[in-house]
């Protein structure tokens, strides 16, 4: 049964002993971060701060901060189940014969059930404020000591493509400048930024309408961070994830829709051309990201539920909550990647690599240069373009076992021959690239080298003892008095 809203998710976490209510007063400036950081690093629960200093609105943090919580959020026993559902769904695309087509009908009916559903009113409008309102009402965190201010860190930012009218929802942080203005940190490669650019390219002088929802059912919240193709509606994806349409309601002052069960909605606009200094911010990388100029979000109305819950997260030295959200993406998107690259067996993006700094991929190698083909394909695949270092190994390597990867990959490379550098777009958060958003990437071909690749020496096999000897020694071991 799909969660209707954030509250139901909170109750589910609590019932499964995955959430701790904190009844004492804790300051949203730095102190909540320190609680959340300690909790995620020690395998602790999600936290619901009931008395953030100076506020009546409780703060929810770390609700997605473990694989178990990701499973509860997506209502599965393992996130691989989501991957399997997507795979089955995509597989149905090419049914053969009449039987195949008949089999497809229930799937199609299921597909229809994912589309968001418009409703005329919703709990997110229980309280409507157009005049007397302030962002200060919400316990917005100052996450880290050198942060440029307080940041809304887990928003669902809605905008429309001015050319196609299609909706996008992305999670882009908002730095609070004052009671009614924030930064709009959509990075240049993201869809919100694309909508903004297109508006400007069309010479639009009117304001770009934006709506921000904070806190909703977990599948809807999660869909905002998914690296979906442009113009694929995140709300449809959320409907798929929860197997129930997301109910959407029209905003009060802008021509956009938001999840009807959201806890908090900020409505407003971005003025074309208006930029303001944003940052610094203690970021996903574990370092402060540099200040930069970003558009400004003017809030013109706020609606929220009665007794809203403010959902947030912190990012910083890994692993943090974002690692678990990212790990689930790795698992869920593998079948999608394999649709285009069936030779891919598995991928791993370790916590230390902050998603895209390190992508290890195991392939079934079939031809000379295959590893390099896979690198280039990944660099051409949506947000995987940010992969700073791609290590390609043969399928006998368990990419989830970093010790095995390091051992085998380091043995298998002749660095000058097997490392390839390319130039291209890099993540906006990369502080080492020579220019913002543009720099080099590295691919390491750590597969076994073939004759067809000009490698003429013999390639040694890995050392392993035959099974019979192992079994015999199992017996002898005890006889020898060893444990
Ligand atoms: C906690 C968290 C915070 C994020 N903050 C930002 C951000 O400030 N700016 C940004 O461009 N992407 C941010 N992201 C990543 C985007 O949400 C992600 O790339 C998403 O796929 C973008 O969606 P889009 O392709 O619809 O633009 C954040 C992700 C997470 C998990
Ligand atoms: Mn999108």
C-alpha cells in the first residue's frame, strides 16, 4: 500500500524501529547536523526533532539514510525488486505474436495507473499564506560552520519546459537570503537550468514560475533526485515506484502543480537575468563547494499542512544520507543502463567516490577495445557523463568488493597503455577541474588484454586451489587439531 504522505512514512519508520523522536531542544544551526552525522555514521535511526530551537515545526532527517530505510521508503524487501520491475516493464516493449501482445495488456493497464492524477484540493493547502509569511517559520538548517547561510536541502523544485510545456521536478538546494528570497542552485546540466536557459533564449522577459514542495510520500521525494531523461516526468516515475498515481493540485499563484499531500509548498518565480552569490556550502564531496552566481527564487506565497513536518538532509564527508539514496539509484538504474549496454554485468559507485568520481564497471568483453567503448558510452549517458574515473574490469571481478577490484585492476594495467584521458563536462561540484563544469576524465581499462589488442605475451590465470584438495584439507584440518 503506497504511503499517502510523509507522515505515513514517518509512522512506518517508527513502527519498524527506524526512527527516533528527539524531544529535547536541539538547534537547527549546526547541532542537528552533528546529530544526523553521528547517527548515519553509526548505523543509527532516522531522527525527528520535535523541538528545534526557536520553532514549532519538527525536523525530519536521515529518513532515507540506510539501505533498510530505502527499502521501507520504496516498499520493497530489496531495491533490486525495483530494478526487476523496471526491467520487466521495459521488456514488454517488444511482444512477439498475439500471446505476447495479450500478455502485455495488464502491463499497459498498470502503466496507465502511473500517470499523476489532478485533484482539486489537497492537504498541502490547509494553511495558505499570501501576505504575512516568512521562511523563518521553518526550522531551516545551517548545516556546516562555513556555510553561507541556511539551506533548504531536500526540496522538490517544479518548473515547466517553456518549449514543450513538460514538467520537471529536481532536488536543488535553496540558500535562504531573507524571509522571502532564496538562491536557486540548479546546476548548469540540470533540467531546471535548461528550462531557465530556454526561457532566456526565447527572449522571454516575463518571470519564470517555480514551485517548491518540501516533504511528501517518500517515492515522490525520491523521484526528484533520480537522473531521468529530460522531459520524463518525475511524478510519473513516482507513480511507478509507489504503484499508485501521485495526486497533484494546482498552485495558488503560479501555473504549476505540486503533490497535493506535500507538507510545505513555496510558490514564486525566478527573474530572468537576476543572479546572486550562492554558497559556500558544505557539500556532497565532503568539502565546501565554492561560492558562485545562481538565479534567485522569490517566494510569493506559501501553503502548508496543519502541523507541517520539515524534511531535510545534510551532505558532507561520506557516507551520508545521500550515499544511500545514490546506492539505490545505482541498483535501480543498472537494468536501464544494460538496455543500451547489455555487456555491462554490474556497476559500483563506492561511497568515497561521491557518486560519480569513481565508477567501477564489470563487462563481458567480446571484442578488442570493448572496455573503451563502454567508457565512452557511459560518458555519453545522461548524468553518468560526470563519471570522473571509470574502471572497467572483466566479468569475473566482483565490483562490489573493492579489495578484489583494487587487487585485480592494479595487476592488470600497464598504465601508459591502459589509461585514457578525455575532456568534457564535469560535475559543478568538482573543485579540482581547471574550469567550472569543464575538465578531464579518466578511463582505466583493467580487463585482460587480448592478442587483437596487440598484447602478445601470455596472460596468467588467477591462483586457486582445486575443490578436491580443499575438501580433503577440510577433513585433515580438524584431524591436525586446527580450528
Ligand atoms: C540531497 C541532494 C541535494 C542535491 N542538491 C542539488 C543542487 O543543489 N543542485 C543540483 O543541480 N543538483 C542537486 N542534486 C542532484 C539532483 O537532484 C539530481 O542531479 C537530479 O537528477 C536532477 O534532476 P533533473 O535531471 O530533473 O534536473 C542534489 C541531490 C541530492 C540527493
Ligand atoms: Mn528531470
